C-alpha cells in the first residue's frame, strides 16, 4: 500500500516502548496457538473453522476485544496491534478466559492486510479510537486515508462493514468527509452501537469531556481502484 518510492514508509503508529509485566512476557514467551505470525498468509476458513471473520486494528489493552469476542462466539476475531504489552495482555486473557474465537497478531495491520489476508475474505473491520494525528503535517499517518481505505475495501466482502469511533472531533469531520468520497463504502455517523464496550482510550476521552463519534460504513459492490 505504501508507494514504493516512499522510504521510510508512512506508518499509522509511533513505535512506543512500554514496560512488560511478567504476565505479558509469559504470554509472549510460551508459544501460544492464539498468537499468529505477522509474515505468513492466513488461511482464515481453516483457522476459524469456517466462521466469518472480523479484523480489529489497534486493540490497545484488548479488554474490550476479548469482551466482544466472548459476546459473539459465532464470529471469528483477528486482533492486530503493534504494541507488545497489549499483545501480551490479550494473549494471556484469551487463555485465562478460554476464548476460542479470537486470534492475535503483533504487527502493522496495514502490512498484515496487504500480505496475509486474501481479498474479499472479511466480514468486517473495526478500528476504535485510532491515533488522531492532530498536526496537519501528520494527517497522512491517519488510518483513514484514501490508500488505506481502498485496502480495507479490497479485503471486506460486499455488504460487510467497517466500524470506527473517535473522540477527536476534527478526526471525526475528516472521516465523514473523506469516506463520503469513497464509492466502495456507504454510511456515516451512527448512534453508539450497544455491542461496543467503552474502551481504554474512550474512557480517557470521556474523562476529558470529549465527544465520541461512532461510524458504520457498509461495503458496496463497487470494486476498489
Ligand atoms: C489510541 S490507541 C486505541 C486503542 C484501543 N482501540 C482503545 O480504544 O483503547 C490506538 C492503537 O492503535 C495501534 N495502532 C496504530 N496503528 C496501527 C497499525 N497500523 N497496526 C496495528 N496497530 C496499530 C496503536 O499501537 C494503539 O494501540
């Protein structure tokens, strides 16, 4: 998805160091069947036993990811984040709570979507409180930008969905504006879905009196460019 001439590639995240707890580190050291390789093509039907699959990009702590997977056992969830402590937490949680329909990848979701996930293979994508990149010179790093929107469209089946939320009003305006120009998706702001628990970053936004905007976009049958 990154233009070949771009070097280094534009990333939607800033690598963060974080202290790793003993629980997180154990979850990452012990080979877990729920922690997948970020560099291998994925056979989703085999992995999830034929369940339809939703990818979550940027799950953070993963507490709400685990809750959503538990609430929908008939759906397969693939959760992707670059932040190692969160990955360790979520893998540990999957084992502690015996969650069978949730797999985790530590890596850049953009690369994973490009390299590991087949076109037209996802029921949906979820990205809750993606980094807002408020400075104008960083807007190109936002998850919701045309090239990445096209990538998402190429992976989601017609009729599938992309659910988003943000607590940053300028980013909400950006999402509404830019998505309205994409014929591969139709939708816009929606009431907060009752299936979405309050996430860690959302709680921080709420404690700072920020307005939360949820979006739902449905994949049209129009092929991505
Ligand atoms: C602001 S946090 C939100 C976390 C969580 N969804 C929440 O609401 O608490 C954004 C998360 O997205 C992750 N992230 C950003 N770009 C990513 C990418 N390209 N691939 C995977 N994770 C990404 C970051 O590491 C971070 O954990």
